[in-house]
C-alpha cells in the first residue's frame, strides 16, 4: 500500500519496537489459543513471538513466492480491488502463489470515499473467494475526498464493513496509517481489529476501545523474490496466536467474476 502522508523511513532501532510487541496488553492483547484449530505444519517451524509478513500489489509485479517463503515470510496481504472499477492485475497470480507455497494469505480492498460503498462491496465480494485458513478481508482506508465529510466517511466505511461481514461471515480488518487513524477512525470502530502503518520504532497507538493486530513497519523493505521495495508487517504473536484469526469455514454467496467480466475492470492503475 502506498500513501504520501507518512515518511518512508525505517529506523535502525526497530528491534526495540519488536521487543515492545511481545509485551502488549490491554487493548493490544492477542487472542487466546483456540482448541478448535487443528495443528498446522507452520506451528512447528515458526515459534517466534512475532511473525513477519508482507503486502503486495501491482507495484511488486511478478513475485517469486518460493523465495519469499524461504525468506521466513509467514503471511501476505494481497491487493484485490480498488473503488468499484479496478482489479489489481496481479491479484490472481499472487492469490494462488501464496496458497501454493504455504504462506497465509489475506485480500484487501482499496477504499475510495467518493464511491458508493455498496458498489465497492460488490466488486470485492465478486472477486475474492475466501477459504478456510485465510486471513479475514481487509479494508484499506487511507485517502480522503474534499466532498466527503468525516461523518459520511465513517458511515460509508461502516456500510462496507457490515456488507462484507454479512457476505463472508467474518469481520474485516481495517488498514490505515497512524495519523489517519487519529484524525478519522479513533474510537469509532471498537468491534474491528486494526492494521496500522507506523514507520517508526514506536508501536502503533490506539484508543483503549480499539485493538491492533498488525503493524506495517516500513514500505521500503527488501525480500528475496521481489524486485522492488515491499511493505514489511509484523504480527505480535506466534503461529498459534495468528491461527486464531484465520477463517475456520466459508460459505460462498456469490460466484467470483468470470474472465470476461474481469476484463471490464482491468484498467491501468494510477
């Protein structure tokens, strides 16, 4: 994900931030281990107190997911859609590549405040088919429109979140950056987890009513298998804790868009 309002630096003291992660309490606490989740091969391979992930879109072009997997990347968020008119041209490739190579995957939608939420719901839900073991869907909220008030913005976000929850049977995660969260979202969505971009050695700060589950720490990361900068994310827990967030089951309500339908949306992205 790209935005221009945050600095694009990554402090060499990030280790201090990672140490903070392992001690999160209160609104930042992780879910308890669930006995309903079956053992996974990764649980024996990655027992770290933090897990590394990435998020990708057309900016990373063709990703070598075998090399990414071997670089100790546990999870990846993949851009699927934007507004009500664009599919990411690399979505299908990345969506299948993550699954094939045992990387936990999640799909995200880039939200456009000026476009009706129902149209954005339709594009995302007709594009993304979630399966057991996938991460919940993500709403990427990071832009504003001068003709949309903060109240209208939040109402539209709520419509998207509730519509997607109804479709998949699981609550989405909200992605945003620290300053956007403070200005527009703080305290308004306590029933949803946040994924916060904060390019600092200081962990994300949220209201006591909110919780964050993922921390995007830089957009200038380097990972084997990706010939471009990539966003690096951390989950403040081990595999068993991440496993409690994954989708246990899914009943599809709509078929994904067919190849001819998808051509309608395959426009060059800005």
